[in-house]
C-alpha cells in the first residue's frame, strides 16, 4: 500500500470518529434537555393563585393554555376577583391548549343588617349565621323586654356591613327584681302579721298551727324566710302560729301516737299531718330523725281524724283514730 493510500485511509477514520463523537454529544444534549425541561410538547402550568383574574388570564394565554372558572366563593382575606385556587397546581406539565380550572374570590360577604330587636337570642344568632356571622358578641342587662330577647344591636338595622364586621347584641335579663331585707313578723298576732306582710310588699304563704310551750294562741312564733334575709319583693312568707285555744266547756280528747323510723333509714325529713273529717289539715310535727328513732305525739283524736307520716315527702304510715 502506497503512502498516499495510507493517508487517505487514516483521514477516513478521523472523519468517522468525529461523527461518532458529535453524535454522542448531540445525544447527551438531548437527554439533558429532556431531563431538565421535559418533553417540549408539554407546558409548565404557571402559578396564578393570588393574582387578579385579568393578570391570571394573560399568564395562562401566553403559556398556550385556557382559563376555566369553576366557581365563585366568598373569602374574608382575598379581594374580589382574585384567584383562590387552581388546578392543575403550579409547575404541573400539561399539553398546549388544555384547561386550567380556577376558583375566584367574591371578597367578603356583604349584606344589610337585619332588625334583630325583640328576637330571641337563638333566633338572632340563626339569622346572623345565615349571613355568615357565627357568634355575635352578647351583653346582658335588665329591661322591660322579655328575658332572653334582644334589646338593641350594633350595627343598627339597615346598615350595609360585611361578615368581617363586629356585631354586638344587648340581650334582656327581664325586669330587675327588687330585693328587700325581711322584717320580723314574730311575736305578733296572726291578724296583725297578715296586715304587716302585705304592707311590706310580701304575701302570706303557708300558715302552720302548733302547740308550743310558752307561745300564746294565734301568735306568730316563727317565719320563713327568717328576719334579715334578702328576699325578692312579693315572695310568700310561711308562718308558724300558736294553736288557737279551744272553746271552754268543750274539752279535747287526746291520744298518744308513736311512729318509729325503719332501722335502715338514714337521716330523714319527717312530717306528721293530722286531717279532720272536715278536710282541714294540720302539721303536728315537722323535723328530722334518724333510723330507729321514735316520735311520740299527743294527737287531738276528736272527730276521728287521720294521721299521716311522711318520710322525705313520701307517705310512710297512715292511721285512723
């Protein structure tokens, strides 16, 4: 082989080697581009959350995509016509001409404040919840308005507000009840006590007649509420009064009555009631006893009365005389 032939052959190898190297470099660049940017037939979805809708539309159009509005929602923080959410999310790869779906803000909910006066607090709260306000600020005060109903409101009815505004309600506690210190009605006759009770602004409640040593007939010896107790105006006052004297020449017949509490009974409120044929009832004992204790009483047995014993307000025994 001549020298010229060898040179031509070597030159051919160099060209072939160069082509292989160039092909390898080109292939590497293509792989790198795909790794870094992906298939050029797909587009990175731009981020438009928080953008005003016109700006968002421009971004999406430049990227070769379409903007589709899915819904409108009220939002306390994002202004009206701002993109709240998007799908696909920013950075997703999609083909040109595909849709990007968005939710657009309507801004804060706005409305005219309704008239809440004289509604119950529940009715007022439900009405505000329909407007987007869950819990109003509530204060309370006594007034002539029925208890539990709205006296006044802020903002007043008819004012244009948003659900971001503070709503305050003043709710009635009802009429303020006057409280007086209970006077002493003991030591006077029952007739005088009734007059004094009415004059003081109270009402006569239950009257209990009892035989008490040293207590004159028809004289008040105990009252409930007791003297000095703060008591609402108009409250009933229970009076304990000395037993009236019997008419001379008509002596009473007394019988002994004894009642023993069950041995397993705990401390109990005991009340013994005498009921005559005329239906008139008289408490002849009212106190507390323990299990196994006995109560002995002298009972006026004229007229064949019935005696009933109550333990903790439940009938425990009944006896006909």
